[in-house]
């Protein structure tokens, strides 16, 4: 067992659970934060004394001058997005000297973005609804063993050679005469110098640093992106992302051996949202859904798309707990439900006229599941100034306890009652 205390923060639903706020809370006294999977499809909003920041790749520990931040080998990184993010942070007075990029992180290049768009167009009506950031194609290149890794940025000559060979493979779907510019090596000439100047010093063997930190009396945070229900293996395939946002994926992608994990926080929103296609039994297509969407500003951080909104899905949440084995739960955005006459939790599905308590593995089945609800009396009070659980209206307490009961063995430890860092109840 290492000396370090390691906490993993995992999205329990379809992503956008408000993980940024929970990560920011832990980040304040973390020694090291590791972003372990995904890429700039993620968007974390962090609100602190320096302002409102929308981060796609850079871990939230960047705001604490003592915290080291790693974008690890499990991620896929678009160098241009990362550079833009670094410049924006620097211009707003946030230093990025504690930011490191694993030499083994795979790069997303413009041809991956091109392929993502093309795949979606070809799928037509049954498109995944991706963020079109090239995530799927970049992970595909990695699995096909023709990926380009960040370490190449430090060696432009080798980068050119490998890129030329990779493009000759990845461009086979096009006729030679109709090759889009993104599939020609010359297209990337404009980038080599910029990437090496802006990112060269950040690129390291980050696992060596992770293992060193594990041996110290330190606090390490693994920052999950996306959510359990869009996990490549456990999610609603094919309407999933191309990485594993579940605990096992975070361990694989971060360099932390499994027995060094101290605690795992599942982050759940007090209601639920989803972007893109795929089943969502509790989706609210009515005015209640619109009301929650508007009040909560449920529009994508990365793409601006309106998110689908629904009641808390207890069947999906219990599944998420089985997959991850959470030790603790964080419930976010409880304040959004204030003012509703009634709030609901889906306790089971009805499918084919039968009751169903297990989350189905087939998205086609999920799409046909009808939600069966447990109804709770709502509350009117504004929760944003409340910092103690027993100060919450009794109805809100009852709702929280019903949520906690869905996670046997785990404790509801944090409740978000507003967007600011301080708007958090420690239970
Ligand atoms: P991709 O990750 O861009 O390939 O998109 C695959 C699916 O995951 C789509 O339904 C996206 O909307 C969804 N997705 C990707 N990243 C996020 C996220 O950070 N939050 C919520 N949904 C996401």
C-alpha cells in the first residue's frame, strides 16, 4: 500500500454531473491531479475567486499553485485545444507551470476531427451525436496501432516520418485525387514549430512522477471526464464515448495501481441530463423539462447543445454503483429542484409489460423502457445559502436520503446547492 491518499471522481450518469465543482473542492488541497481519459469532448466549468473557467483538458488543480496537474497516457489530446486553453489561462493570470502532458497520450489531429464528422454524416438519423472533436477516430488510431503520441512533438523529424506513414494508412478510404487536405502531411507543417514551442516542455514520462508521488504522504485526485452510462464497455453502446470513464478506466489511464485507490466518489446530479442519441427512460419532453433546462442552463459546455433533461433514474444509478463500487456519493445541483411541487425518482422500469429493476445492456431495450416513479413532495426554499444537512427543508432531506438508499455501502457525503465553490453541504 502506498502512503498517498488517492481519490477518484467519477461521473455516475451520462456526463455533465457537475464533476468540475466536486473536483475543484478536492483540488484545493491535492498535491497531484490526473486527468485520465477522454479529450476535449469534456467541459468542466469551474467558478472560483478568479472567475468562471471552462476547461476542456487542463485539470482543475491548475488554480492551486501547489498542485501538479497531469494529462495522462489514457487521454487523447488535440494540441491546438490545449494550447488555446493554456494561453487563455495565462492571459487571465493563472500560471500553467505545474501542467504536464504524458508523452504517451495520443494526439488528436485535424484528420481525426474530419473522420468524426464524416462518420456522423454517414450514420445519418442514427448518428451518435458526438462532440465532433475527433475522440472516436483518435482512440481508433490508438487501437489500430497507428496512433501518434505526444512525445513526438519533441522530435519533429520523427513526427513527420510517422505522420506520413500514418496518413497513408488512414487516407485509404479516399480516392487519391480526392484527398482532403487534412490527410496530406504538408497540412501539418504549420503546426510543428508552434506545438514544440508551446508544449515541448510539458511533455514528460508522467507515470514516473505519479509513482514517486504515491510513495509520499500526499493527496492524489483522479479526475474523471464524461460518465458511467457512456462508458465504451458499460454504457449504452453504441451511444457512448470511446474511452472508459468508470473507475477501472480511470486507474488504467492514470498509472495508479488498483490497490492504491483510497476512495471513489460517484457524482450524480439531483436530476439527469444526456446529450447526443441513445435511450433515456426518464427524459422529460414537457414544460417541466424545459423549466429545469432553462433554470439550470443545461446547454453543453463544449458544444452549446441543449441537453436532454429527465428525473433522477434510480435504476441507472444503482447500475452505475454496481459497475464502480463507489465509497462516497456527491449529489449536485439540488438547488435546481427548489420550487417544484413534486420531485420524482425512477425506481424501476416497465418493459414488455413486465417490471424490470436491472439496467438493460442493450440500448434498443432501454429506449423502450417506461419509467415507474416514486413521488416526493417538493420544497420551495432557496437552498443556495444552506451549508448543513439538517438545515435543508425536510422534503429535500427526504429526497436526499432516498437517493442515498440507492447506493448500498456508500455514503452521501457532499451536496451541491449552487454553482460557487462554497455552495456545498458536507454531510
Ligand atoms: P464523443 O465522446 O465526442 O465521441 O461523443 C460520444 C457521445 O458521448 C455523445 O453522445 C456525446 O454527446 C457524449 N459525450 C462526450 N463527452 C461528453 C461530456 O463531457 N459530457 C456529456 N456527454 C458527453
